[in-house]
C-alpha cells in the first residue's frame, strides 16, 4: 500500500509523484493547489503561514509553547 507523501530533496519538492523546484529555501509555505505545506507540522494549511522563515516559527514556538 502506497501512502501519498510530501518530501524535500535538496532544492526539489515532491508532492506524491509530482516534482518541482522549491520556492523557499526551507520548504515553508510551499503551495500545492489551494493549500500551503508546513514542514514543522508536516501538514497542509489553508492559508500561508504568517512567519517569514522557519527561524521565526521556531522562536514563536519556544516563546509560546506551541503553534
């Protein structure tokens, strides 16, 4: 049984069998159809993340305890 998954390989994003270049350097807010990929949660969001980088996300998580 195959499970559809998102993977990052160097500067490539793989959404299932579809492959394309990453738009960001850390894989945050990578668009897929009408959703945005969050590598921290390993899930899709309906709107883009408000943080500009993964460092901002990490700082917020350390200060507040969760996303």
